[in-house]
């Protein structure tokens, strides 16, 4: 594990020397992720993309590599779909079950994409492990990692290409001292 990793546990997250409250899936943490189990998968995950709602988040508030979410963008979460666990830009009419990314609520206004079960998805091993805004403080997600909007914006603006999401269950994260926060 590197100091620059975004480390998430059931007790909170740590990134670049800062403790940040977060939420995990209502199914807890798992080594055996299954589609629909509500669990957050343990392990080290690459961060492969950043999506945002341009009607809700100013482009200038995000790094250069952020891409806008369109009104018909979806993410396939149907194991029968040949595009299972893939981004479906502009897929207004999609034959298989998929999750709408352009949501009425603010959960996906800013979304970090991970490489969980991607790009070569194994059917039923789980899809769409995102880092996104939480509904309310520490309210469980459907299997993703959730943060307060201002914390999520702070994180995405400090990410570098080699940074990773590390989901751990066995070690509690201590709150950093004033010296560590520098």
C-alpha cells in the first residue's frame, strides 16, 4: 500500500494524510463479490475514469480527465448482457437491465470508476463499483464507496494516475495527527 492510495475501511477512509468519513455497501465487505449482494469488494482497484454531471458540477471544479455524463448514459449491470459491467454512453434504449447514470438525486454528480471486474467482466461477479457521493453521512451504498460531496471533490482534484482505491476490512484507520495532515 502506498501513501497516495485512497484507503477505505468500514470506519473511514484515508487519502494523502487526511482522514475522511465514508460509507461502504450495506452488505459489508467481501472477498466473494456477487451481482446485487450490496457488498463492497476487498482489494486494490485501479481508478480508470471520472464522470460528472455538467449541469450540476462546473467543469472548472474538476481535473482535465473528467468526462461529462449525458442524459442517456448507463452502466450495464445485467450478467446476460454482452456489455456487462461496461459504460454505455447514450444508451437510451438498451435491451438489458442497466443503471441510469444521469440520476435525479446527486449520488452520481461526480463518479470515480474503478476496474472492478473490468474490462473482461466475469458474469455475476459484480458491476459498477464506483466512488460517489453518499445519500447522507455514513448511509450505506449498494456496494460502492460513498463520500460527502465536498470530500469527494477534494479527493478527485488530488488524484494522480498511479493512485489506487484500496478496500480493507481488517485494520482500523487512525485519525492523522496535525503533522501528518501537512
